[in-house]
C-alpha cells in the first residue's frame, strides 16, 4: 500500500510540474507520428508540448440543406453563442466562447483526413505553435487552402511558415492578411519551389520596398512557370515607385493573370508605367543585348554545326595531293602509244541476269515451265503485279509513318513557342528602337480607389486601343488575348470623363461575359 501511495504522489507531482512549467514537455513531440486527422494530431501534439489551453478544431458548418444525420460529423451545435446567451450569460457556453482561439477547417468528405481548408483568425501564432503546425499540416494530403488573418506573424514565424508551405505539395491558395512584417519579406512566397496559384496579401502595410522585392521575385520566375496566376496587393501602402517596380516585372512575366492593386497610393506615374507594359514598349540597351544573345543561342540550336564535318572541311585543302583519293593511286599511268583497256566492272554477268529472269519460274516449279511455257509467263506477270502492289503498300505505309513522325516536331515547336522567352517575341524596329508587343497574358487589372487622374487615363486608353487593334486579326488558336477587365473606378477624375467612357466602351467589347451574351442574342435573331 505504501508503494502505491508513493507512485500516485510522484505522478501527481509530475503533473503539477508540467502544469506549472508548460515549456517542459512530458513526452517528446518529435516521436509522435501524425495520422493525417488534424483534430487528433493537433490535440496530441499540443498536449505533448505542454499547452495549458488547446484551441479547438471546428469543422465548418454545411449549408442549411444538409440532412440532420450528416451534421453529427461537425459540431454538436454551433460554437458561436447566440445573442440571447451573450446577453444573459446562460447556456452551456459562456459569452466569451466566440473570442477563444480555434481552427476552422473545411472537409471534402466525411473522412477526417479530407481537410481541404484551414482558417485561423484573430489569435497569435508563436514559434511553439508553429512547431505544432510543422508536424500536422504537411500530413494533410488534401490541404488546398490556408487562411491566416491577423495572427501576429513575425519574421521568424514567417520563415517557419515558408518552410511548412514547401512541404505541402497540394497547397494552391494562401491568404496572408493583416500581418505586417518589418522586413517586408512577402516576396519569399513567390518562388518556383512553391506551387501557389493564388496569393492574397491584403492589408499587410506593404510599402515600396516590399513592392520592389515582389517585383524582383516576379522577374525571377522561370519563363515556363505557370503556377502563380493571381496576386492581391490591395489595402497596402504602395505608391508610384512601387507600382513602377511591379510594372517592370510585368514586362517579361508570362505567368500572372490577375493583379489587384486597389486601395493603394498609386498616382499617374505608376498608372502610366503599368499602361506602358500593356501596349508596345521599347527595349532598353541591356535588354537589347540580352535579346541578341538569346537569338544567337536559338540560331545555334536550330542549325547545329557538326564538329567532324567542320574539321574535315578545314583540313581538306591542307592534305597533299596523293592523299586526296585512293582511286588516283590505283590507276596506272598510260604510255603515249598504249590504248586504254576496258574496265572489268562494266561487264554484266549473264548468269545473274538469267537468275533474275527465272525467279518466277523457280516459284512455279520446273516441270510446269518445261511443259507449258506460255501460261507460265502469264503467271509470272501476275505474281510480279502482286509483288509490285505489296511494295507500293509498304512504301505508302512507310511514307505515312514518316509524315506522322515529321508532324510531331511541329507540335513540339508550337508548345515550345508558347513558353519561349518574351525577348524572343516578334519585334518591331521603329525610330531606332526595338519594340515588343507587350504583356498579353495579364487579363485582369484592378486600380480602383487610388490617385489616378486624367493623365493616367490617357495612358490606359492608348494601351487598350493598341490591344484592340492587335486582337482583331488574331486567329481562334491564339491564347494570349490581352486585358479583359480593367477597374479604374473611384480615382481622382470625374465620373463623366470622356476618356473613362471610351475605356469602358472598349473593355465592354472585350469582356467575355458581354461577348457570350452578344453572340447568343445574334443567334436568336438569326
């Protein structure tokens, strides 16, 4: 009895020590193997690390049409208190349950491993909690979206987050909003190592330095990269200088489809820099030098020079006359009175000729040939026709195969042309400058609620007219159509501006929804 009492007291003292010192884990969390069920893994890791209060993992409620039998897999009831409970304080939950830390998740199915989205809002994630996420988030095979709003990230925790994102191969969407970083290191999210398609960086106090780093990251992406499609930089502190850095990156970036710069501090200079990228723009001297280098590399790849042929061609004239050909050495010199002997190679062997003519006779048999010479000739003609027909079929098949093999490189060239370097696009030489067609991959640009005036509108009107003219002769197979949506509302120009009205008319004709409705009306009229 005494030993049992001592063991119980020792166990209670250890539990009290873990509660008083949460930094000291009772069991190492590194030994735990995650099962892929976020609720189970997160709770176990927090327990092993000695957290006093563990945030709840709450599945997101389904739409109202969900049967009552399927709602048991979520929460028993909504974890948000009702208005009556908040006022009275009655009920199974207290009035502050809404403000307690929790993790909202969205599931694809009934299985706990099918977590598609993880959302954390309004509570700070420190280094210790980031260590928990580094274990349980990469174990989710279907994790597609992470939403972190106002979680108090620092430069250290952001570096840990980037490391976690690199271990989540299925992650495509990241919303990092309301988190101001002193080092403005948001550009680390724009990388070929991460497969993010949509990045939202709203309300992070990104300044011109952060915009410069983001522009460098956009320029650093590979030409063949097709990952990043949407970048949201609204509600930040980007001015004309930062917009110029982003416009410089869009000159040769062929991955970004949607750019949102609304609610910033961009004026006419930044708007003109962005508008210049959409139309034809002149190359600078370093860009021209780089274009020439790429053209030389492409020419060397298209027309490779064999080292053996060039070596023989260079040494052909350097060899002595006696070594130029072996036939000249074999021919003897003729005397003045001697006649030239006929060459033996010109004579034909009569035995070989007879063998060629008697091939059909051997096939029909010697007895029939000797008895009936006439019909044998007819049979020989028939067999010869059959053989020629077979050879023609083989030749036609061989030509078809060769033509098919010849067509394959054409498709490869078409695919390669889609991902070629923008500097190798068809250029226009005018007034001593080299002009490129501009960025036709970006299809949506939002510059609403900025400081753009009539001067900036003139630049966008010129760019949209250029894109509209160049898009008319485009064939149906062309994929890069140019800008389809341009948002310029609530800037520093009058709503009745004629320039703004012209831009709206052009964009109305280019918008896909308007085009589809117009084509359907035309079909109804016809």
